[in-house]
C-alpha cells in the first residue's frame, strides 16, 4: 500500500473535474467509491433486523394510539 502524502498549495493545479463531475488527479481518475460484498448471512441479518424494527415500531404506534 502506498504511503499517503500531504498536498501542497502548489500541487492543487493537478486536481480537476470533468463535465460529469468526476474527480481527476494529474489526469488520472480518483477512485471515490468502492463496491463491497457481504456474505449471505450478513445480508439476511440486515433484512431480519430491519423487518423486526418495523414490527416493533408498528406495535409501539398501535399501543400509543389505542391506549
């Protein structure tokens, strides 16, 4: 892995943006996003957690409105 360097005020001329708002440094595109993949059980845990949160919120609203 390359060691990060500090940018000086004189190097800012190397920074540019194209018409699609993509960032470039010295004419080379700067990677601003990275796709990640999760294992299947993490994906299912997220789905189950979101579903149970919605159910708990619905129960809480129901108890608040009907009490």
